[in-house]
C-alpha cells in the first residue's frame, strides 16, 4: 500500500494525513474483495524498515493500525471478515498488540474473507526466524536434516496457514517487492500500479483482478494452451 506520503505532499498536507486517507482506501478495497468473493487479502501495514521514518509519522501509522485492528471501532469487522496478523511483536505498542490479538480471537469463526495485516513485518526477518526455529529443532534431534522440505520449512513461518499469493498488487509506481512475503509470492502474478494508495478503491482492485484473470499461469510447465496443442499434435 504505497504512496500515502506522496499523496499528502501533492496536496500540501503533512504525511500523516496521507496515512489517514490510506485507511479509507483500505476499507473500500476490503469491501471490494468481499464482493468478489476473494478468500484472502493480505496488506503490508508496517515494515521492519518503516521504523526509520520520522517518529511522528511512525506514531500515526501505529495509531491508525490500532484503530483498524479494533473490532469495536473498525466497521469492516461488522462484515464476515476474519483478522490474522503477521510480523514480529517486539517493539510494537502493547495497545496495538492487544487490539490485534483480541480481534483475531473474536473473528476466528468467520469465513467470508481472511484479512491479514503485516505489522512490523519483513520477509527476510520472517525467513530468518523460521530458519532459526527449525535449526534449533534439528540441533535438538526433533527433526532429522533429511526431513527438511519446503512444506516443512513453511510450518515455521509467522503465519503457516497463510496460502501462497496468487496476485500481488503494488501501488505508487515502484516495481519491486520491498521484502513483502518473499516465500509466499514465489509464483504470484505481479501487478504494479502508478495509482497512489489513497486514490485506490474497489474498482482498482477489480481491474487488477481482471488483469490477473487474463494471464496464463504455468508454474514452470507448458501452460494449458501449450499443453493442449502438444496433446493434439501427438
């Protein structure tokens, strides 16, 4: 969700105002995902690198995340939305952690949309933490090295039940992943938008999904059309 600060700067507003506008965009995108029947929507709320930003801006991001994760204050949780969160708890305010964990518990039974907030998240940090936990179990004799596979390793990630990403959308004009879910996006389709995040709404999500639907996913194989042609020629 990139471009909040630039959106504010273009309007002569302080950067925190852009994050507030971004929260409204987030709400509309969640509604759009519900309308499309998308089962999982994962959002990059705060990266491990974002702590380098000015303290006032980080404080505003944390405040908005706390409001957005509060089932009593955020209207999306009046819908059939389940909250997960992924990231490192170290350094996060106690109030934010309480809001995240409380809403995770209160919405655990819902199945309409699983909304995952990545908070204090970094892809390399996630993989490093998983490797550390797995290495400890190997050293302790609980796991044999020959048993280590990709599916086994994935069990040690922050949120093991989080499925692989089908479509990754980045707003704001940059064409990079910026340490977001590197394990889960291995075979994702990528859509990069020049739109700044606060200007995105559900129709922008729908157009990105339409772009995704027109692509042929091969996963290292021939692809359905090529495979069909090969079958017909034999």
